[in-house]
C-alpha cells in the first residue's frame, strides 16, 4: 500500500521497481498444483495434533492487488494469472455455502488436495471471523475490478450480504471480533475463557475494511441496488467517526481509531488501535468524500442546465417563436 500509493502520487520509478520485485518475491510462494499462494511456512493446529506445510489464509486475498499492478507495470501476465488462480482456488475451497469463510485452508503441496479447514485468529474452525470476512470481501471486489469476471462480482455481493444481513451484526455495524462467539455449535480448540470478557470485543478494523470495500462495490452495481450498501457504509463511517471509536487528537498513540482486535486466541492486540484499521478507514472516508463530491458536481451541472433551459425558454417566448 505504501509504495503503491507513493508511485501513484509521485510517479517516481524507484517505487515501480520495488513493487515489481515485491510481486516477484510473493510469486515464489505460488504453487501451481495447489493453485494458491502459501501464507505461513507452517501451521500447527490448535488441537496440537497436526502441523501443515502449505497453509493459505483468507488474508491473502489482499495481496492480489499487488500482482495485478505488477503485471501492468512489467507487461508480464504471470502475476495476473497467479492472482486469478489464487482467487479461484480460494472461492472453491475457503468459502461455505452462506459465503462465510474459513480462516485457514491447508493443502498437500504435492497434490493440491485440501487437508483441513481451520481457524487461527477466529473463535472456532466453523465460525465467521469478522476481519476474515472483510479481507475476503475486499479481495473479491478487487478481483472483479481487475478481471470483470461476473463470478467474482457475484461472490463479492454474496459476501457483502453475509455481513449486512447477519442476525448478529451489531446495531452500529461495527462487528464483534467473530460473528459466532459463544454461540451454540461453535466450539473453540484454543483455551477460551468466557469469564475473561465481560463484553465481547469489537473489531473496528473489520468494519473499516468492509466500509471501504462496499464503497467500491456499489460502483459495479445497478443504481437501484446501491442504496442499501451505501447506507451500511455510511452507518459504519458514522460509528467509527463517533467518540466511541475515534481517538481524541493526539491521544491513543496518535492512532485514529480505537477498539480493534488482532488475535484473541493468541492473546495479542486485544482492544487496541491497529494500523490497518486506520488505513482502510481513511481510504473509506476518501471514497465517501469523492462520491459526495461527484454527486455535488452532478447537481451543480444539473442546476446549470436548468438555468440554461430557463434562459432558452425566456428567449423563445420573447422572440414569439411557435
């Protein structure tokens, strides 16, 4: 994100070479038999019984934008092709029928077979970890932007619907860190102690990523379908902009947002500010402001057209034509 924006804003070719090399390095982790990019080097299951050599996390969907950019900058389609393969593999193996996602899918690197579907940072293997839902939604919106393949658009719409219509989505649209915490049928394999949490922590980062994704997704929808998504994005931004989630100027280590969650199972970054929460919140605000600016611009043009029309009609009447 930093070098991509630096190149976009300055045109400095030093950044271009860094971006291409970054994509090249990322591609060393792509396995054509699996059809995906390897995440961590190994993944030990929470039950302590297995260690896997080829884990793929839903977060990887956020890396694909770099590969598309590298193909544009280098003229080499190898990066783009790998991104498409990874997204197709993820859609096939990492999503459930309701378009909630598993956090981690592990593969046999020699055959490409799925070995397990588990969680690392979510509540349980079968739960819907909130930021994982956001990473996937954002990633598939990017996939449609770059390919215009309708299957990616339909997937993104289904993922958005999962978030928007979830019965346990909080009133302020900033979700609990996992949609299925303490629900029947969801059993964590890690040492979870309900008593440690008087209230279930929220994840502002998941909300920020979701808002930004929705504000791009509506650009690919019919005008009559957009309003519900825009309303949710606005509700998220208003919540994040409230004193409940926004820091006072100069406080909170100079972060913008409060109340994000890194990984409760790992007992790390619980109810703290996170840099990617701020990043995608700012991106969402910029997208919201751009949309409103464009709408205001259109309104000004429409008003000017009406003025011209009125002048033309007045002239028409004065000349007594017709």
